C-alpha cells in the first residue's frame, strides 16, 4: 500500500500560497549570495592550482543530482522542512534527529561566516583598524536588529540580488576588455581555467568541497513549499536555483581565473591572510581601481549583510522550535520575549557564537559548515531510495529504477566523495559534534525507548518568527 504524507497545513494552520516559481528561485539565489565566488576565489585558486571554475563545475554536477533528490522529496512530503524532515519520515526519527543535529552546525556557523567576510571587507577599506573591532560592531548591529524584529526580508533580498548581479555583469565586461588588451592570460577563450599541466584531481575535489559552501541555500527553498502557488513547481524551483547559481559562479569564476591565472597575486610578500580571508576587495582593486573596489565591496557587503540577517534569524528560529519541542531545554531555548516577541536568548547566543570570527579563518569555518551540509545532502539522496524504492516498491520498471535508485545513488556517492575530501580539522570537529549528538539522543530517548521529538514546527506560519499567534 502506498504511503502518503499529510501536509502540516492540513493538520492545523495554513500558509498563504502567493510565491511563484521565480520568486522562490530569487529567494534561493539571494540566500546563496552570488558574490561569494569572489570571497573564496584566492583560497580555492591556491588549493586547486588555479582551476577555480573546474572546482565549481564538479560541485555543480554533484549539487544537480542532489537538487533532483530534494525536488522528489519536496513533492512527496509537501510540508515545509529540510533534510531532517525527509529522513525522519522516510527512514527513522532517530536518524532524522542525527541529520538535524549535524545540520545544526551549519546554522550556528553560517552567521559567523558572514561576519568573517564583512570583517575582511572592512579591513581592506580601513587597514589600520584591528579586525576584532569590526567583528564586535557587526555582531552588536545584527543581534540588535534581529532582537527587535524577525520579519522576512524577501523584497530586500531580491533588490540586493539584482544589484549584486548587475555589478558582477559590469565586472565581467571590464575583465573581458582587459583580457582583449593582453592582461591575465590575454584571451577570453582558454582551457587554462579548467585544465593545465600539474592539476591533480584530488586537489580539485578539495576545492569542490570548499565551493560547495557557495551552493548552501538552494535547499532552503524547501521551506517555502507551503507558500508556493503550487507544490508542483518546487522540483523546478530547486533545480533552477542550483543551475542558475552554478552558472553565475562558473562565469564569474572563469573570467576571474583568466584575469588572475596565479593565486599568488593575492599574497603580496607571501602574506597568506589575503588568501585565507575574502579576496573580493583585492579583485575589485586590481580590475577597476578604487572605484570598482568600492562598488564590488558594496555589492558584496550588502548581499552578505542580508544573508547574515537571514541566517542569524534562521538559527534563532530553529533553536526556538527545538526548545518548544523539548529537543533542547525549553526554559532557555523556547523563551519568547513578551515585549519584542522574539526568542531573545537564542538571538544573543547566536551573536555570541559569531564573535568567534575574531579567531577563525574563512577556510576552516566554511569546511565545518560543509561537513554538515554534505551529510545532509547525502541523507536526502538516501531518503529518495528509502521512500520510493523501499517503502513504495517503486523499482520494478526501468524508469522507476533509474529515477529512485540510480539517480539518488549517484548523488549519494558523489556527495560522499566530497565529504571524504573535507579539511581534516573539519572532519575531526564534525565527527566529535556528531558523537555529542548521538550521546544526547540516547539521553533524550532514554536509551532509545522513547520517541524523539521533531526539529521542525508542527504549526507552520510565515515569517522568521514562526511561533503561532497567541503562543507565549
């Protein structure tokens, strides 16, 4: 008998279906922050021996398989959720908890990444000011804004997205003109950004694990499934977000690599800080002087700030839901300030974690985030096999076998390969976090004798503040 899933909206509460295909794609692209390709360019160029576009191409192929799996699960389980929701429903609540716990490291650290990028921008503009001052000021600003209101910023996100893409188009046009004049490799058509002597596949895979961080956000569109005009558009929206985002990264990465064929241009005097932090300001300065540096930095700053606000609000909301569902201590994590109607403890906690941006580099934090993201991506591919092939026995025809076994199987293997090529420190720290989650799961379930609570909300409502009206 075919198993069905009842959307949360039908179990209680409802969402207004007013988001079309391109509105959802825009939200996904805005969350991905297209300008991040310039932030990590120097780092990825160093680790891949100057084949950044190839690393993005590998990552895009992996993400496309995973995006197809996300689309299938969003159609099968049409309720706002993410990887842990799909795993919980298709495999087991305890496995879903572990995927959710692992993904929590992404949510907690993503605001710190935005803080790191903003810090590097301001250090480039004001080189004489210590970086920790910008970290503190940024954390105070973002925490204060979210403390007062957690309303959605979809319209602002779209404006910033369009602004960022326009600036990137101008950048590509300027690089095009400089290449024709003999700068960089001196040509607009070259295979050098994808292959040259000495390139090793292991290094490309390492670079691909780093740029996977750039794609984080395409899966976030699954949160809008109950607000889409029709659930049928979700698979297309997810795949379009990945393809368009990947195309933007590929084009920008290709022209930037042509213009800067050697990553050491970003390391004057052998100073690795210019590579390990954001290279966006340097790229702008080298291509268009102070004017383009200011404009490109402004585009990156605006997009990163918007992403920082969204990610800070998202993790605060997730911690709130976990507190309300008794996954975390309710008195702290489930607290809502009666005056501001926001989860103030969670907001301040997230701001405090972001202060660690004073002590870490973009490389190591992005690696930690990718640890959780790649496990989530792998789990979604497994969920397709579990839900369709195993539970629904949809493997008997060649079409079903290809759709529900071969395709997600390839996606699972590819994400697993990237996971295995992560930074060693990220693997060690990530495994330690997972073990901690397993110990906590044993405690919550009293030795697996009790059902674990869900990560996601039972009453979906729109906006960042997902507490139902009338809740304390």
